[in-house]
C-alpha cells in the first residue's frame, strides 16, 4: 500500500513541475526511481509481500538505462 501512495505522490510532483515549467528534471526521476528498491525492502520488513529480487533488479536496470539516455 505504501508503494502505491509513494508512486502517486511522485507522479503528482512530477506532473506539477512539468505543467509549471514544461520540464522534468532528470535528478528527480533518478531520486524517485532509486527509492523503489528501498520501498520493497521496507515493505517486507513491515510484514508485507515477499521481496521479489527480479523486480528490484529490473527496476534498477531500467532506471540506470533511462538516466543514461537522459543525461
């Protein structure tokens, strides 16, 4: 549940910044994407879902490829 709320907040912030300045800073995307593996671990520690390492590795790979393409 925390992951969904986090993603909604992140998308709202990025949408606001995009509408206001017509640009999305790459650093915001990197920081928000880097928090996803941390959220999976925190969710597991709180008694939530079992950690699926394939999703964590995939999210890290996608984030690193996208950040390289944007910079």
